């Protein structure tokens, strides 16, 4: 690599806040860091002299270092050795700690080396820079760069790749790009690791366009992209829902002689399945088998989940049978997907059989396994069986989470056991699990549907006092409860209160309020609210129109009902069964004037 120009030095050092004069002064002191060698030693077991000697005798090479304690013991021994071991040995120790991701320990040991007068080598400074980058301390990383210059070392591809990674970890994409371009300008050739670092960083930040452009640049350079580079971009495109673009990159990769592996196919199959393109996913699966690429457990798990979500649970079960015949053992993710899909179809007994099969096959169930079954039982109003599973969790060493409690709260409310649901909320808080918005919404909905409006309002006001987030869903639940109870005054008050707090009513909120007003005979207010709904940027949907039409008919406003019906059809909506039946009844009873019958669309 050509020597880095003084201009580049000044640019990078300026970003670090270090003046250019540093090149003619003494080396900068190591950046302060809260962990010292003594502090690290104190946080681990304190070795006695006898134990220390035992550990030293056990640690013969750097390969024998398997923990921070081993590293500290070895480091202390090296510092006591006279003459001191070469900096290479110290660097090897730092490298081992860095690979073990003990970054703060590396920083502290490097500081001790400085205090001991051990001049660091270029490699050890690169290690130190990498540690600061991984800890997202870029100013310190750039200070290390200054030190590299001071000692007369030349930053190499590893140095600047490390800086690029550091900027990307801090989501500073502009600095990462600038550092990359400086590498090119100063004659430093990026290697595959450099490109992979940039690609991975761009994709993680959702900048897929930049990743694709970089991939194109790689294709034109001497450093050609490999399967990992292509797979990284393909994965990012799939996560963006751009499966067609991902398949184009995939085809281009194959045309360039880069053969896909199981990871590439898994990425594409998963991407297609998320978009519901199950035929594409199946085609890719057959293609990978034809290419003699062995599907792994992840491949099959994706297919099981996809087929189940498409309602093809029987086919999903067959996929599991196939993978077992191929000698691939389904994991908990595979079984959970099948259980979840059975529960979505209301087939709780089949879901339970899958659960029992999973246990019998030696696959340990996890929290999600129990959450799926508990939720399935609760939705089927089999709350006692859900509770048995809930109690069983503790014997398995599993701690219920907010999902578990939400399912049970909903189950209790569904069967009218609202008192038990409220007690469960208190138990949940006692065990340190914080209820979320869904927990309160579920309980409020249960109280309202069971006619316990006073208790619902008490819970609502408690939420206000505790400064919990009250969204439009919470208000909509209460408004519906008040409307059904005929308490329009309270419903209107809540509706206005939600708006005054900056919450935008959604189409469901408006529809419920309009329905309440029509049921209360307040036709004028309902029509005004319908108009206001449109003006507020929340256009009515088919449910709103059908609600409005039925309410007007019941309030003997036939002409207005016909008007809204035709407006509804003109917008591409249609009458539901209840509305159609209502109009048919009016026509058959002669309540609709014959001259107006022609205005009613034929689809009625």
C-alpha cells in the first residue's frame, strides 16, 4: 500500500479532535477508560499466590487462554518476567481476548502495557482500534489512528476496514463511505473483508440501493464478490419485500459462476413465503434439491410455517414427515410453526398432538410452545386446560411473559370470568411482568362486553393516573361499551376527549360512534359525524356505509338510505347480508316506492 498522505492524516485526525501538530509531539496518552487492570481483576475470582502459580503453570501458550481470568494471570506473569517478553507475545494475548469479545479487558491491558513502557506494534494498535469500534467509541478509535501515525506505522487495509466498520456500527454511513473512498484514493486496495463490511453495514441500515451499487462496483473490480456478498444483498432485498429483484441478483450470480448454497436458497424461500408466494418458494425448494444442495432444518421449518399459514396444514405435516425420513430432526421452531397453524384453524387437539410428539422425540419445548397452546386453548374457551399448562411452565423452568398473561386475560374475559382476569393482572405485576397496551385493552374489552362499565372506567382512570399510554384503541373500546349500554352522553364525551388529546379516531371509532348515534335516534348528529369523518382524512369503508344505511332505514329515513347505498356502490363497496335483507324486506312489503326501486342496485 502507498503511504497515507498527510492530507488524509489531517482529515481523519481532525474528526478525532486531534490537531495536526501531534506528529511533532509526544505520543498521545491512552484514552481514559473506566476499567483498569485492577478493576477487572477484582470483578473476577481473586487468585491466591498458590492458585496463581498453579494457573500460570497450566497456561503454557496463548491457546491455553480460555477466559479473562486466564488472560489476566498470563499477563501478570509476563509483566514479572525479565527480560520482558516481546510485544508479539503481548499482542497475541490481546488478539485472543478480542476474539473472545472482551473488548474492555483489551483496552485496560493495553493501558497497562503503555504504563510499563512496552511500545505497541501496528498489529496491537489495530486490535485496540477494533475494540473501541466494537464498543462504539469512534473518537477513541481515531485516537489510536493518531498513535499509529506517531509511531511511524502505515495504516493498512485492516486499519481502514476497521474504521469503516466502526462508523457503520454507529450508523454513520457518510463517514464510512468517506473512509472507504479515502482508501481508494490513497492506493489502499479494499479486500473482500472491506467490501463485506460495507455491504453488511449498508444492508443492516436498510440502504439496499447503496449495497447493490457497491456489489456492482465489486463486479467491475479485481476483488470479485463471493457467495456471502451476493447472499447479503439478496437477504436485504427479501427483507424489503423485493423478491423479484432478489431473484434477478440470484440469477446474475449464477451466470457469473457463483454457485448458491443452502443459506442463499433459505433466504429466497423465506422471502417468498413472507410475501405469500408459496409457489415460488416450492419451486426454489425443488430447484435446490435438483442442484444436490441438501435442505437443512431451517429450510423445512420455513416451508412448514408457510404452508400452514396458507391453510395447508396437512401438507405442512407431510413436510415434517419428509424431513424426518431424510434424517433431519425437526427443531422446536419447526414444531411451533405447525402447532401455531393448527391453532389458527381451531384444531387445538391436533396442536396438542404435535406438542406431545415434540416432547416424545426429545425436542425440548420453549416459552413460545406453551404460549401457542395456551392461546389456542383460551380461544377455544378451554381456560382450565390453559391454566394447567400455565402451571406446568414453572416445573419446566419457564417464566411466563406478557404474551402468556395476555392470552389468559383474554381467555378469562371470553368466558366471563373478569374477576379472575383482574386478579391475573395483579399477579402479573407482582411477578415483575409489565402489562402492555394489549393487556389493558383486552381487560377493558372484557369488562365492557360483560356490562361492567363502572369497573372499566375505574381501570381506565387508573391507567391515566399511572401515566400509561392511552391510544385510540383503548378509547374505541370504551366508546363501544358506552354506546351498547345506551349511554351516549358518556360515549360522546370520550370521543371528544380522545380528540382533545391528539388521538386521531380511526374508521372503527367513527363507525361505532355513528352506530351509537343512529341507535339513539340522533340521525342529524350521525350524518354530521359521517361528513366530518371524510373531511378529517378518514374515508368511510364498507362497514361504515352499511352501518349508516341500516341505521337510516331503522329511523325511517329511506331516501337518505338509498342515497348512501348508491354512493357506497359507486365507491366500489357492496351491501352486506344484513343491509341487502333489509332492502329486500322493504321492497317486498311495499315500503319502498316503486319509482325508487330502480335506484337500488341490482346486486341487492
